[in-house]
C-alpha cells in the first residue's frame, strides 16, 4: 500500500448510508483493433471473459445490484455471457465515447452519491485497488479521482500531470500526441478508472464536447471541466501497473492471460500445492486446490474445478469443472469434464469422464475407459477398454475389459442398473433398459437383454462348435495359386 492510500485509510472514509456507491462498467465498445468479430469484453483470459473478471472484482466492493454495465456492440451477446452475475445493464445504442456512456446511465445512477467507473476490458484490476480508490476519493473529498499507474512503457496512454510531485491534485491529463518535449518524460498514465461525486459529475456532464479526432465525448475531459469549475480533482497511483492495463491486440491479450495464470499458480503454491513447471500448466483463475496436491507438467485445470488434498494429477490430463476428493490419482492423459471423483479414486491413464460422471470412493476407472452420466459406487472397478453410459454401478462391482452399456436405441437413452458385488465378464454388452441385481455374474462375451436376478449367472452367446481336422481338409481341397 503506497503512502497516499495509507493516508486515506488513516483518515477513514465516510461509509454512512448517504455515501451510497455504484459501479459503472464500460463494456459497449467493439474492440476493432483486436481484428475480431467478438465483442472485446468477451475475449477470455484465465478461462473467463474480460468483463467477467471486472464484475467479479467490483462485486467484492459493492453488491451486484449496485453494478451497472454499459453495453452497446452486440449487447445481447454481452448480456447473455454475464447474465448470472446479478448486475444491471444500460444500453448505449450509439457508441459515442465514455462520456456519452455516462449520459446514457444518468437515470440509473442519479440516486447514488458516488460512482466508480471501471473498464470492462481491464481484467486484472483487484478488489483491493478498487476499494483503495474509493477510500482515497472519500478521504480527499474530491469531485473526481483518477486511478493512475506508472508502466514500464507508457506509450499510447494519456499522461497525468500533477500540481506538484507529491501532490494528489491533478494539473492536467495530456494525450500522447499532445505531449510537449518536457512532458515526454512523464510516465504516470491515466488508467481510465475513476471515482466521481455523482451530483457534481451530472451537473457538468453536458459540458463535454466532441472537439477531438474521433468526434466522441470523453469522460477524461471531466478532469479539466471540473478543475475549471473550482472542484477538487485528485489522483492515486495503483500499486501494480499491470492491474490497469488492457489489451488492444491478441498478443497483448495473451500476455494478460499469462500474467493472470502465473499469479494463479503462485497463489496455489503459496498455500501448499506443488506445481512442477507451472509455466507449462494451464490453470484457470477460479480453480481451487487443497495443500499437498501435486500437479505435474502440461496439466490443464479449467473452469470451476475443485481438487482436494494429497492428490496427484499426472501430465497431459485436462480437468474441467470437476470436483475431486482427497488422495485422488489421475494418471497421464485423462480428460475429465463436469464430473465428481471421490476420495482415493484412481482414474486412467487415457480415461475419459464425460459430464455427469460420479466416481465413488476408492473406485477405479482405468485405461481407455469412457463414462457418461455413470455412477460408480465405492470400490467399483472398470479397468480396461470399456464404455459406461447412463449407468448405475454398485459398490465393489467389477466391470471387465471391453464391456459396453448400450444406452441408446436410436431415439431415447436408457439406464443400466448394476447392483453391488456384481462381476461382468469381458466383452459383454448390456442392452438397456436393464437391471443386474446384487451378486450376479455375467459370463464373458455375453449380450444381455433381460434383467438378471441376484446371485445368478447369466450367459448369452452362441454354442461353440469344434470340427477336428477341418483345417487340413480345407487346405487339401484347394488348388495352389498359379
């Protein structure tokens, strides 16, 4: 925390009900410099849209009901992508700049004493930084507060010129093209993230003009407008410049993704997770892993995956939106999606768990086994070359190599229910709907189409016929090839 933030914290913010705060997130632009037909804010880093990261950070500061997202380009697509966040949306049909976006939001924000303005394409912003901006703005009793940064290369950004080196007062914001020779050395940039006293902002909002190269209304110009009106405009520097950087090219987007994933790996290792060669792993930002789990190189952990303690995830496995218990072993090159794996279970190598799979405690799903909406009970085993779809499998049941549950009749899916302590011989096909009761045996190579009672042996295969001497007789009857 820098000196200015510490001072603001010492003074203490006004957090009374009269200081009701809203967050406005700018998400209406096209992002044409990305050379993409997708809205810029929907490009992803860390497994989540840029806008999703910003909403998540803002939701740690204010309630989702006090967050307003300004949408415009492909508005319905943007709204659908973050519809489950509980935020409000404001339409900006014609994208005429950030100042125009706030004009579109006037009715929604008029009842708030303060607003924070965030950019939907600045995904690394942290809740702590947003809160520090808010506290500093309150403590300084400013009309407008800018969040600034000092990146290694400030090229392309507007520069913040302060009244004096240590003063929070903003003297001017100068765009790159307008910098004087003396100002070229100025490295503090305007991040485009602001706090405003709402009543003062709205009272001067109509003074924005389109007198610029793009003919748009820029919220940045409010600094000069408010200063000229005698209002207090201040700035506070973000602790990390990377937090306020956006992406105008795919290369910059990928760089942000790398930064976020590196931070995620560091966070996990800090709580006791071993990640070998973390630079080779793809770990999404929302993944959680308990201590003493080991992640080998070239693993992908995606979405909302949760992994317990003392697990081993071996190389080249891809796990998405799964929940793993403790002491789970995932062998090499497994693909798991939307599934649950119980304590002590062993998966793979080369296993594929499709959505809806539930693997019980100490169960085994072996090499080249595929499951879909299959539930394996405690200690059940399917170790080789098997497909289990729409299946309920009881505790300690053994599924032999090459077994198939035939769950689809060409129109509907049907369930195969297998009880406890059942033995299903290799290369059997179980045609659903079907029930195999506890303790039954299925002979190898059987095609089972009828229910099997408990403790029974079921066989369904053609009778074997043996013809002694048939091979020699066949050979002697055939003429040699010319």
